């Protein structure tokens, strides 16, 4: 029981350590070595294309 509690605590403690790179800005993305690209996407409400920025990991 103690080992199960310890294991769950460790998993919970380290689950928040990952960073969502898609929310980074242009300069932060490039400083960390990721690709920063602009994509055209269709806005279905207006029917017009808009530019959306995405920070992508270079490793696959």
C-alpha cells in the first residue's frame, strides 16, 4: 500500500513538468530551438482565411 501511494505521488508530481510548446510566442519558440510556422486556416464563420501561428517540435 505504501509503495502504491508513493508511486501515485511521484506520477502526480511529475505530470505537471511538461510544457505545451504550442502556446509559446515566436521569440521563445526560436530560442528553445523549435520551428515557428504560420499556417493559413479557414474561419468557418466568416468564410475567410486567417493566419495562425504554431510552434512545432523538430523531433519526430
